[in-house]
């Protein structure tokens, strides 16, 4: 605690006259008499006071003395240092992600953040400036160094929510660029979730986090994927998550071009996930929608509607021609054959002519010096250039899996046991999975050709017996040869559109119904809405076989549906050391304690009055009632 006016403590000297008064005040002894009638005839008062008494403080003295001391402390204007709420330049970063669309008994979390931002702006002093940054799927500056309250309010209200995750790293980069040397800068982040690790590392020093929202129940469709299986049918994988802290009953409905095809009831555990596989009819280009809604008596209201549905664009099976060079491996051939659209040819060695091959698999045979087509290498006897073998690993284990890599989607290698593996190094490839001895699974490009390298013999491991094996093979086919179907994109993805030759303009229709025109020389598009996006090229649909997409499904980001995730800790800055200018000096504010101390003083004054007017008379009456009555003298 610090004092803004230390001289105010001098008022504590008023306690000295109080002590002197207690020493000099008259104290007449009390005596019970039968009558004071004769005393009324006395012409001269007789003093029974005893001056210079020994100092004997009572309850009222201590109440008055404490009130005097606290009053002196209040005059000294005590305060504690806190992170400054406003500075010469205040930067507001408003989270505009999908979770901010969650409702809070009426208003959305984004609306609560806007109100809190406007409350902060109501305290602005003349000369202070404000910048507003929208942290949506792509961060943007809505106001820079504005001093007009109306302009600031308009910028806050113009924050537009997106359906993706917030790009906080980009938002913090913009905030750092807006800071000016010599100005005290305070940065506020108004959000409903804790900072992810990547954003926390790039957060500006002393970032103040303003939390909005309370934990809310939410059911979400977190994944939809449709794979054609032939004969006009599709196999659809749907994942439903309950982000609430209590169990929930739900109903999942699948529809094709608006016509309901499948409906199923679910029971989800608290914070539980349910995966379902359905077989539905559908043809090329039709739109599949999976939606979830609460069901059953007393079902809790769903607080976020944007993730209640997911989409997929149905397609016809695509043929992927795979050549397998192997001495024989039933596990490998069976897993490849189970992937829709894959046709297999086997060979004991790598064929010289690969013109009709979309994907080459090399299993325990010599690999060519340079990969010519996308290649899956499984413990080849010789590796291509760019991969070197330096030895053998005995009993290697999987202790690392690259998080988020497409090859390991829905793949768990923790239970895989390997007898031996080759110790390899490949600077051009990325380690996807491995252990203390080195990488066991690598992926990347060699001379521009996609390559996956498995460093161990499948027959010397239990991987082909794991449920992860067919999933890994399907992921490998999609990663190497391109997905057999049009996979949905998560909201917030920036898409680079393949434009056919000769096309000059690309027109896009997002789910909102707007029209977006893109320059064919740089056709990049931010997919910030959940739903189906449609594309035309020079006003016409995509030509089959041109590689251009006609329709693309965009689905919710799973983590944005968690409305019960931990809230930010607002007791302290998210990052210590609030920077106020280029010198790195900490920007601090003062929280005055004078009002709280004066409230205590008033409380003590009230306590003293109650003691003098109520308690003391009551005690005197009680004491008198317990004194024995005076006895009569002899007759």
C-alpha cells in the first residue's frame, strides 16, 4: 500500500487532546442515597471532581481513537498499484469467434463484450485515444487512435462475428503495430476463453483479459465426412459432442438436399463424444446436412446454434490406381482394397513404367533413386536419395505423435509394438511419429513429390492388427494421391482456389447469400461461415475434370463449441509487465482505498453513538437492578 498525501497522517495528532481530556475530565463517584430533596436548598455547588486522574480508557475511547486514526489514514489517500485500465492509448481486442455467438440468457457473449467495452470507454478522459481490433478468423483494425466517443462506439458495434476460431496471434501483432512511443498504452482482450498456447506466447506484455460469459450447455456436430461406396450410396461418419457438464439426450438427423433420410436418438455422457456411421443414398453434387438437437423431457437449451449442423458435398467414387511393389503382404493389400475408389496392381519389384499409377507403394523391395509418383515407403531394402539409413533400432517404441497431422487423424499408435526398425534420417521430411531412438514415420516431399516413409517392417510389428491400421492407410492414400472425395473445410480456413485456364473471374456464393467476386490471378478466400459455398467461373459452373470445385462444405471448429471451457483468470494481467511505451516502463493505475476507510470511520462513529446512547444506559439499568436494596436502620 502507498500514500498519495503522507502529510494527512498528521491528523492523527488529534488523538493527543483526546488522551488529555480523558485524564482531566471530572469523574464524580456515584453514591446511592434515599433522597435528594434537601440538596435542592443548597446555594453553592460542591465539587467532588478529582483532577489528573490515572488514564483509564474505556470502549468509547478506543472507538473514537480508532476513528481518528482511520480518518487520518483516509486523509493520506492510500492506494494500491493495479494494472492501468485506461491509458493515453487504449487498445481493445474483441474476440469475434464462433463461441462468442453463444447466448447468455438473452444477449450473446459478443454483445456482453461490446457492453463491457463501452463501459470502459465511458471512463475516457479528454485527450485519451482508443483503437479497436476485431479478432475474428482474420484480424482487422476497426478504429485507430480515435478520440471521438461516437466513432469509438460505432467501431465497437461494428465488430462482426465469424464462425471460426479467433486469430489472436494476428490481432496481437496489429496491437503491437498500433503502439506509439511515449504513450501509455493499455491493451484489453475481451473474450470468453483462455489464451491458446500459440497466442499466449505472442501476447503483448501486461495484456488485460476481460472475461465474458458463464459455462453453458451445448451440443455440437464436430465432424461430418461422406465417402461414396458405389451403387448410389454413401457412408457418412458423424461425430456429436456434448460440451455440457451434465448428460444429455439428443436427436441426430441426416438430410439429402433438404429431405430427411436418417434419424437416430443418442444419449451423451457429460463432456462425452459419440461417433456414428450411417449409410445413406445420394448422388454426385448433392448436399448432405447432419444436425443435432436436444431431445427428451427437461432437455437443456442449446446455447450455440452455429455448430448444431455440419455439411458434406456428396460425390461419385474416384478411381485411384495403386501399384504395390512387394514380395507379398496381405495386410497391406487388404487395407488398400478397403479404401473406396482404390484399384490395386501388385508387382515383385518397382515397375519401370508408372504412367498409369497414381500411387506407388514399396514394401521391402528396392526403391528407385528418385520418386516419380506419390510414394509410400515401407522398410525398403534401399532408400531413395534424400533418405539415409545409419543402423537398426531394437524394440523401438512410439512416444511421439505430431499433433494435428492429417496422417494421424483418428489414429492412435500408443499400443503399437515393433521388434526392430531402421534408423533413418531425412532432412526434407517431417517426423510424424517416433520415439527416443528416432523417427519411425516421416512425411513430406522429395523433389516436389509427396512421400511417406515407414521405417519398420509391418510384419515385425502389431500395427496391422490395430484398429488404427486401416484408418492410417486411408489417410495415407488421401494425403499422397489427394482425397477421394471433397472433404469439408473448418470455418476460418483461407482457401486457395484452383482456377481453370482462361478463367478471368471467380464468383463465390457463401451461405449468407451474398456474392463475392475474386480476381482469378489471386483467388484466395476466407471461409468464415458454416454451410455450403458455391463457385462459378466466368459465370459458369466448374467443368468436370478441370480440378475446379463447384461446391464446398464448411463445418464448425470443434473447440469453439466448448462453452464450458475454463474462463480467463482476470485477477492479474495475462502477461506480467504492462508496457506503456518503447522504453518498456510498466503502465500502472491506482486503486484508492480512501472510500473504504471512510466507510469504516462512519461505522465506528455509529458504533460509538450506539454504545453511548443504548448500551451504556442499558448496562446501568441492569447493574442497578441487581444491586441490593438499602436496609432500614434500628427503630
